[in-house]
């Protein structure tokens, strides 16, 4: 952020020497033809020699070319700034707005603030376009503090209530994670504005409140506001988060009706929605029907295959993408690495990770996480530990957490203790870490350490996130929480769980109590503690309220436990149901007593 606050006191405009601007020059006509920064710089040099460096038309066109959406690279913005800074006393608000618009596209909140401060110091009055661009720059950079300062200046300037500024303020607060401030601005809004609804819907989705996003969408429809592609992309994301397939299909039909189904970004959102709702077939159908596909569409499809456990298909698509001449990006490689990790393809995954440099891509924390998971899942725990420890960047708690989870799966308590200690140095507030390590201690008979970890968890006031599973029935999403009766039909679901388990026991189902670690509990009590997990409640409620043979689609907020995984396999066989369960890590397709993950999750 600039050393000067946005609220700097404006200084009087210094009197400029009156000088008649140079008359139009033939060089101006060549500006639009400069397709590279080098060509632009050469023409600029010629213009300086011709005395055009202060010509309003020349400066405006030059700044516009450098900040245009298609050319606003960092190098172009830096060049535009150099041109601007060499003007002794820039007094044209258009020049400031043009430069601010470039920073809004490039996410340079600090630079935008410095330009705005100079504008105030030069005594140039900002207009609504100034504040719109400044707030967009803050939003793009997630610069909440700068955004709040800009809001304050807009209030003082009397621009904060303008019809263009209000939606931008809502979007800025939403992008910066201040949902409450965004809501306050939205509720104060006069009239009905599609852009403001879009900002609020997007904010709800990004802050993991998909239900609120759908309520806003229905409210928007009730007011007769026509949704844009931005609206529909966000609503599709909400459907994906909820696993609301039928609602997603309805929106797909609506998209066809209003003829937005030719837009690449909308189709990409449809692929993502269908994949997250468990319908890989529909996702593939949308992808195959696309007339043109960009890098993002290919990447989303690769990630979809990876999430559903189709590692070979994901890699095949990646190779086809390269054959089509489309250069992969960091998201594409994330999908490929994820596919390798969840399919046990260790050597392939490491090769693809090494090849990222060939494509000029610097690995990020998520790529490192995939490699950690790749090694850890395959049992190479020590190698995974060294991999994290030797990273060129500071490891996050999430990376160590990935390894801790694998330690639990492989029963390595010594490595688990080393990893747990590393996590505590970075983040001691995550309940799942304590649970995994305490269970690992209990599973290996280290009761004293287990009690110590649980005592530590209690002292710090850390609680385990409750398991929650949802199922969509007749366009309504039903949520069930493990062990409690929040849902109005929870007792009905519990009775169905009892009936289902009794039927499953007749064909060999035995509750898997290996992950229930309570010394005072007997086997029967342990089985009872597992009985009403959220997955079982959702599956049983689905059996009770859907037609025989129909597919059950479940979304779980945590990793599915071994007992629920076993139960789902038996249900798919005994009740002749296909069950698609999305947990925190991946999709599980249960059919005829078998899971697509091959019990490798």
C-alpha cells in the first residue's frame, strides 16, 4: 500500500503555463497499429521528438492502448505509468481514470491508490468512473483496507450512492471477504440492479453460503430481473457446492432457453456443476457438445475426471489438449496431479510435476500438496516428509495435514507424532488434526499420548467439525448432521437406518469399529456410535423418499469413514441402487457392492 493514505488532503492545483497544445500530427494515426510494447515505445520516442508528449489526444490514446483489456500486462501498465509520471501536472481526469482502469484489470491496488493520491494532490476532481476503477482495483487485489479508505473518500465526494458506484462497493466488499459490509450496502441500495445481485450471489458462493446464493437468485427472478451470464455462472457454482443436480439441470434448460449455451464460460460452469453434482456423464456431454473450448474448459474437464477417480481418462484428455495446441496452465496440472494421486499413479505423477517447468509454470502450494498426497498415499511417508521439509517455500499447515492423514491411514504413529508437532507450530486450531493423531495413538495402544492430545484439544477449546451430509430430493436439499436431530425428518431417517442395517447384516455387513477409540466402550456401543453418521442418515432418507432403482447422490463435508464406505457398498448391492457420494477429497461411485475408488481413498 502507498505510504500516503487515500485520505490525503488535496493540495491546490498548481498553475500551469498556458500553452496551446500541439496540433494533430500524422504519428497519431499509427498508434492503433502498434501491436507490441516495443513498437509502441518506438512510436512514443518519435512522438516525443515531434513535441507530442503532452498532446491530450496522444497521451489519451497511448494510455488507453497500454491499459486495454487485451494488452494490460504488467509491462504495459508499467510503461503507461512511466508516461503518466513524466507529465509535470496532469490535469485531465480521463488520464487518471484510464490508468486506474488498467490497475483494476491488473489487480494493482497499491499503485491505483498512489495514482488516486496524486490526483487529489493535483486538485483534479474524481468522478464516478474514478471510484469505480479504484474500487475494482481494490477488489481484484483483495485489498480490503484500501477499499474501505476509497469508500470513505467516495462518501466525502458525494459519489458513494451513485448507481455505478454502489454495485462496485458491494463487489469490492464481497471480493475482500467482508460479506457483512457487502450485505449492508446491498440492503441500502435504491432500486433493483442486476449487477448488485450478481455481486451478492458471487459473494455468497465464495464464502461457502450456496443456499443464500440460491435464495438471492429466486428473489432476483421474482423481481423480474433478467440474469446475465455472470449470474448463471455463480448460481451454477452454488448448485455444485450443494450437489443440487436437479436444480442445476433446470438452470441448464433455462440457459438454453435464453440462448446463452454457446458461451464458453457458461458451458465450462455447466461442466463444473455437473461434475460436482456427481453426474460425470452430463459433464462429458456438455464438453463434447461445445463448438469451441478454451484452456479453462479443458482444465475443468480434466479435474472432473480426476475427482471421479478416472485417472487414466484425465491423463488421456491432458495429452489430447496438448495435441490440440492448447498450452496447459497451473490449474490443468493441478487436475493431472490430482488424478495421479487418487489413482495411485506415483511415477506418472512425479513425471508430470517435473514437466511443469518445461511449460514455464512455477508450482504453487496446491501442486506441492498433490505431490505430498501422491507419495504419502503410496506409503512413502518419509519421502513425503522430506519433500515438504525441503520445499523452496515455507510449508503450510495444510501440507503437513495431508501427510498426517496418510500417517493415520498407514498406522505410522511415530511419523504421525513428528508431523503433528510440525502442524502445531503453524496452526493449533484445527480439530481434525487432534482427532487423527489421538486416534492414531489409540490404534497403536498409546493411551497416555491419546489422553494428552485430547486434553490439549479441550484446553485450547478446539472442537471437531460435525459431519454433515446432504441429499437433493424433488429439488429440495436435505441436510443431516451426525448424531443430532436437526432435520424435521431425522427420527424417520434414524428408523430407516435401523431397518437398513438389519437387512445388511443378513448378507454379511459387520460394523467397522476399528476407528472408534473409546476404552470404556464395548463393541456394541462402538457400533451404536457409528450407526447415525450423517452419510447413513442421508442414504437411508434417500431410500425412503425416492423411487426404487434411482440414483442417490450424497455430498459429505468431511472424508467418508470406513464404516459408512462399507455400508454404502452393501446398500448398492442389496437395494440395487447406484450411490454417488462426494466427500471432502473425491467422488465415490458405489454400484453392485463395489466402489470406484477401489478402497483407495
